[in-house]
């Protein structure tokens, strides 16, 4: 501990030994100091000059005003310092509140950080559950995929069978079409032959009629001398009519036979054509049904393929999302594990800074209290000054703790006022 003492001389000019010391960061206990001073050590015999007994010059010393002005300036300076200390204390209190708030937030962060592990465990458990669900869905998808593959194989076999049936039907249709074409050509040829025969029959009829008419004309216009055996009765009219009837019967029978044969042939060919048309219509209906069945199976195969592609795509997306979520969770856990020591170090550093600031605040509080005590002591000593009355040969001292030798050229008795102040500096 160091003590600073301020003395005032006769002119009132203060003398400072040193200013305030730096703040102490250690213990702030103020050790007790004894204020009792032995009077034997303080009082001593003073030898004065006779000139001191001369009457004093009672004129006011001009240095007194200067000293008062200096004292006022010093008091203003001290007050300014005091105000600056007060502002500093307020600033430190605000910083203290801010640090307390930060400390509270850090404690809350610590409490919340303490739940990180449980939160991460629950998140990991949730991810594992989702992964299990995805695996189950994947297995179900694989089973469904196998069933769909089997169904696709069955549909493929049916499709191949239908394709074979369609091919056979098309081949039968081609053969039937060829037969129908042949039958149609035969019918056309028969129609052509029938028309040719009709034309030929008409020509033969016309020719026969013309020949008969010519014969009749020849017979009518020819005078024939016939030597006849009167023993015979030949009737030429009967013979001609008989021949005519015979030939007409032959022509009618031939015509009827040809017409009946052609009618039977036409009826047979029409029946075959109708049967072929019916078979052709049936084949066309069967081909149309087969085409509809093929289109239906193709649509089913396309739908199954689309569903399979969608399931595979969903499975791939689910696996990708699961892997991504797992990687994100692991990276988050790693980042949190890496950030936890840094946060602990930062919190410890903030705690140390807070402790340092609290120590600074306590030092400033002690210094302010010391300064206030010094001001109070200064005010008391200014209100109750100490006086020393000096006589020749003996000097008495009252209520002082330190003195300085005085010299004056005056011979009159001297009344000296001594003001004392002590500044205590803790180290």
C-alpha cells in the first residue's frame, strides 16, 4: 500500500506526490492503517529569528486569489474525472448486463445443446425407420415386380399364341381368298360360256329356221316329176312333219338339258359363293376379334411396363432420398460434433472475459469508493483546518499528521494553516 499526501503551504498551492495508480486485479481488502502519531515525534523546538516578532503585514497577498482559482480548477478537474469514472461505471454496468444476458443465452444454448444428442438420436431413429420402410417397400416392389414379370410372360405366351392364330387365320384367309378368286373366275368363265352358248344356240336356231324356210321355199317352188309307184301311198307331208317334230324334240331336249345343266351349275356356284362369303365374313370377324384382343393385350403390356417403370423410378428415388438423408444426417452430426468443442471454448473464453470485466468493475468500484473517501476527507479538512501557533523557543502542534519547515522574513508571530489530504493507492 502506498499513501499519497497533499500539503498546502502558506500561499495555498497544493503539492501532489503522485496521481492515482492503476487498477488492481487481485484482492481488494483495505488493510488497516494506524492514524495515531506520537506527539513526541511530531513536536520539536523551533528556533526563530527575532525579526519574526515584528508586526505582520496584514495586506492581502495577491497569490491567494491565484491559489483559490487553482483550487477551483483542480476541483473541476477532479469533478470531471469523477464524472468520467461514473460514466465508465455506467458503461461497465451496461456491459455487465449485456454479458449477463449473453451468459443467460449461452446457458440456454448449453441446455438446448444438451438435447442435441437426443434430437439427433431420434432423427437417426426416424431415418432408420424410414430406411426400414423403404426396404420393406423395395421388397414388396421386388415381389410385385416378379409377379408382373410372370404375368408379362403369361401375356407374352398368350400374345404369341394369338399371333400364331392370327398368322394361321391370315394364311387360311389367303387360301380361301384364292379359292374364292378361283370360284369367281370359274363363275365368270361359266357366265361367259353360258352367254357364248346362248349366242351359239340363237345362231343355230336362226340357221335352222333359215334352212327350213329355204327348204320349204324350194319344196314349194320346185316342180318335180316323180315317177311313182302307184302301189305305194307315200305322204310327204307326214314325213316332213314327222322329221320336223323329231328335230324340234331333239332341239328342245338339248336346249332343256343345257339350260338345266347351266341352271344347276349356276345354283351350285351361287351356293358355293354364298358359303364362301359366309366363311369370309366369319374369318373377317375372327380376324377383327383377334386384332382387338392383340390391341388389348398390347395396351395391358404397355400399362404394366409403365407401372413397372414408375415403380422402379420411385424405388430409385426413394433409395436416393434415403441415401441423401442419411448422408445429410451424418454430415450434420459431424458438423455438430466439430462445432461443440469450438462452442465450449468460446463459452469458456466469454466466461473468462466476463470474469475479467467483473474484476475490472470491482477495481473501479474500489477506486471510486477510495476517491469518494478522499473527497470526504478533503471536505472535512477544508471545513476543520489545523492551526500551528509558534512562539519563541517552543512550538505546539495540534491535529496534524505531517509538517514542513517554515521560513519567513517577518518577525511577527506567524499563524499557519495546514491542510492535509491522503490518497491511498492499493497495489
